[in-house]
């Protein structure tokens, strides 16, 4: 262990499944990097809905991962394992991790470490990995969104939504979004959405049909699930693709299969955390080549709603569950 690194660290643990109050500050041993890993002194860590699901006992860590929540961090590399070519102690990076972000130090696979885009702070960079990996993998890889096509983003004002709107708009696609208030709809439009639908006041199916002259959209990014499924099918154009990345309204529903057959629709979905490092590294390479230059240009940027000290992680979870935020929530950990 590097002598400048303490033997123990502050971290946030989940004492038992439950509400935000089960998040507790504790001390844990500082982990040591193994083959293909680096140790990061965490400056900031993103807060994401999978963290909430883990806290509730509904999304356990994959085998071998730490029980400390947190799927994305930014900070400084302070120790290297073997097989970490291209990285050095002192490098400032952001990284996608399988857990451990809510802590002063965090292990990350070397292949999933990305440089801080030019012009961004460590705080901003902590808001990148989880959402940008998710959006790229689903909208552009699995969903094959093309510049001339149309995309509907549900939950357009959240971390995933604000990322998807910006990237798709820069890509040249026409973007529509749903959100839960007029204020959130205005933010979606400011980020590049052609139209934003307040789902509390309008039927998004009727609105999409009107906006597209009855054609529908080519791709839908949905984190809601449940009864949204059949409504999404009604919104899709011929050969449309539905990308399921969450189930806030529940994982089960009944659907009419005929629209899938008649419109030649594709229903797909994915989760990010359980994938292998090798699979995630393919996404990381694509991001660094195709998206990081766009971030450096300022045409796309992470939208951060609030920051919280590590000790106040429970407050961040409360805000996320209230869905009162626009963009990302980030924990500040070490100065940097």
C-alpha cells in the first residue's frame, strides 16, 4: 500500500434493505488493486436509480463486487495493479464500476477508466459514466438510431434522459421527450428536444401521433415499463425499436402482440452492471472515440441538479425517489 494512502476509509454501507435511512457512514479497509485494476481516490461519485434499487434489496451486486453502492466515480489514480498499461499514478479519470463508488477510495477496472474530457471538472465527470455508457449502448448500439430518425425519451429530465436528448440531437435525430412538469419539459426542449410532453397533463401516445402526423417514432428509450409497454407499441413507426432499460412501473404487463407483428417492431432491453468488463470496454472505447470529443467541444454536457457530501447520501436518495431533480445527483467525497 502506498504510504500516502490510509489503511481505512470512510464509506457508505447499506445496513439492511429499506428506505434512505439504512444508508450509514462507516469505515472500511481501503481495497488494493488486483490484476487489471486501479485504485482511485474518489473526488465525486454519481447517484443513480440502480443504487436505490440495491438499497431496497431489489438489485444485488454481481458476484465478487463490493456491497458498497455507487456505479460511477471520478478522481485520481493512486495505485495500480498489474496489466494496467496506459494508466499512471496521478492520472485524473472517471470510471464505470460495479460498486464501491460511495467511498473515499474505489477500485475500477483499468479498461473502464476514461480521461476527463477537456473543459470538465472532476465533479462533472463523475456524472458521465453510468448514463453515457447506458445511452450509447442502448440508443446507438442496440437501437441503431440514425441521424434522420426520431427518438422518444421517457423521463427526459433525469440523468439518462438529459444525456439521451443531447446526444441524439447532436447526432442529427429528431428527439421528443416526456417529463412530469412544465419546468422539466422546458429543460428537455432547451437540451435539444423538438417537443416535450407533460405526461401528467397530456396523453403521450396522442401527442406523438400528432407530432409525427400519425407515423410514430423510430426508437423509444423507456425506463418506466409496466403499462407503458402497450402505449409505446402504439407510438412506434414501422420497423421501430423499443429499448427497455428500467421498470419503474413494474416488470410485468399484458400486451397485444399484433402491433409487433404488423409493424415489424423490435423489443429489446439491457442492464449494464452485470456485463463483463470486456463487454463494457467495447462501450468505453466507442465513447472515447465518438462522444468524448463532443463533450470537449461543449455541445453536450452533464446536467447536475444537486451535490451532497458523502455523509448525506441518504438525502440524495430521498431526492431521487421524489423525482424532483433535473439531471444528475452527485456525492462529493475528497477534495480535488
